[in-house]
C-alpha cells in the first residue's frame, strides 16, 4: 500500500465490501463476511486450455460465486462505480502476491466498443494509482461482437477472434504488461488480447481479474 493510500484510508476508513462495517486498514472484508467468500488459493494460476496460450500468467482473487458474483455484476452492469477503489484493492493484493518480482511497465485493460462499459478501464486506472505504476489504454475493440457471458465455450472462442488491435501509435516492444478484466471464464478474451501484445513484441503479459468461474 502506498503512502497516499494510507492517507486516504485515514480520512475515509475502509469498509467491508459486503456488510459495510469499518474494517482494519488494508482489509477487504470484516471477519464475519470473510467466511462467506471463496478465495482462490494464493498463486493458483489460470491456464488457457483451448489452444496456444499467449499470456504468461493469469490469476484471480475469488471464485465467481455469491456474494462476489453479485458485487461484480452490480459494478459491471449497474455501474456501481463507488466500488472501484475496493475492487482495485483486491487486484492490488493478488498482483503484489503474484507479480511483485517482475518490473511492470504498463497497466491496461480489456476494452469495449460501448464506451459506457468502462468497468475494466476504471479498475485498471485505479489499480495503477494504488501501485504507483503507469496506466495507459493500449487496445481498441474493432468488432462489436456478441456478449461473451451468454455463449458456450466454443462460441466464446470463435466470437473473440480478431476483435482487438493496438491503439494508434502504441509501441509495446519489450514491455511487461498487466492486463485487467473483471471476470475470467475460459480465458479466451484475455488470451486474444495477449496475442495482440505478443505479436507486437511485448516481453510478457500478466493477467489479473477479480473473479474466475473455475481454475483448470
């Protein structure tokens, strides 16, 4: 946690993400609510099993089950943006645990064609502030494809192909990139984004999400 984050916590004490009780500094949940969430085992990685894996590592904080699934859905679909800071803190914890040994150059996010869907952007930007790292939009979505969460596994894989490209005048050659999204299911979206980075010469792509539907 940065010094600035400590100052913010002093004026705006952190509250439990579920019940809103004030919690200890750097805590996400109170003792009671922490028993209600199913946390993913530390450093347990998500692998892409449906073709070549382009990202170097992928981790998530929790399984996509209640109450976390409801929290993430409200953030994503109901624009509950006031949860940005605490959800980014979840990402901060898992990234510090898993990627601290790497020199991270840029933190970015999975983009949407609908500019009103900015959940991943908000998470990545706030995460970069908390970690004191560079934030920059690197990708753009060039196809308005179907929503992934309504599709089967094979449909997800087919639906995501070729829909991302680098923004104009972006150079990722030799860079270590952290790529943020809210939920990982098959990993196809993150892998497609990582593919764009790797083909453009990126050194490493490390992915992180708040929740994962499963770990393979």
